[in-house]
């Protein structure tokens, strides 16, 4: 009696020569090379290309909770990953149903780096972060200080990769008076600079409300 082998889950089955010629040197798209250090965040759009199993190809948007929904595998948290890290995670996820999975990840859409200036400046708002931008340059971009600004107690709020918010207090008044440009902090993507109004502030008082403002896009 002939016995039928059980069905095998979807898998890649190129020949050895096809694999050698078709397998990319890197599973991260060359188009993504300029974004090698970029870490995914909510709202980003990524494209997954499975060259040997095109039915698994997807275009995904990172959801507000940091997850995407994969074909046949379900939810995967990708927030904070680089494209290389995501590629490794995808190969691990699909290894149980694909033989030596090959996947190319492309970053299709992403939010341009930005910073926010709030408080006592002439034009508070959200600005593109183009190249190196320091705190004093950010103030200038935002139209300069208002008369009632207490720039001796400026605050920079920065989100930590591991979670939470770091708050740093800067005395811009002394920095400018003494020409201490070496102390002029460089802004990172997503930073918020806050200039208070002629009164002292405490980091614990401002962090919760100001960081929520920085999430508005």
C-alpha cells in the first residue's frame, strides 16, 4: 500500500544554485542603507518582500502600540527596532514554517526628524531637524525669546530608548553671556525645548504634560 506523506507548510524550495544566486548579500534593502540606524516608531510604513514566497509579502504600518500584524504569525512588536534587527526577528518568526526564510525589509515611509520648541519664544511649534541643531539655534529658529522668558531655566525633554523621559535644565542666559558655546546642547530627534515664563520650574511638574504635547503630529 502506498503511503502519502503529510502536507508540508509553505516553505522556500529553490535549488542550491538558485539560492546562491538569488539570496541577497544582506536581507536589508539597499534602499534602506541611509536609514541603517533609524529605529522604527508608530506611523512608519515598512515593506516585507519574501522573494521565494510572495504570498507572504506585506506592506505594514506600525500601530500606535508599536506592533504590526504578520501573515501566518500574528502580532510582532517592532517599535524601537532598526531594519537589521527587524530582519533578524522576521527570520526567527518564520523559521518554523519556512525553510531558511529570506526576507527583504524596506522602509517606505517614516517621520522626518523633528524637534519642538514651546513656552516663551515668538513662534513655538514643531520644526524639522535638519543637520546639527543646538538649543540656542532652536531658539533662533523659533523666532527668539520673548521679553518675559526666563531662559536661565530652560528645559530639554528627551525620550529614552528604554522608556521614560530625561529632563535637562540649561542656563541659556549664562551660556550666552559668557559665550559658553561648548555647553550648547545638541538636540536629538523628538526633543522638546521649553522656555518658562519668569518663574522656576521643576522637571517632575512639566514632564507628563509636555511629553504628551510632543506626541501630537
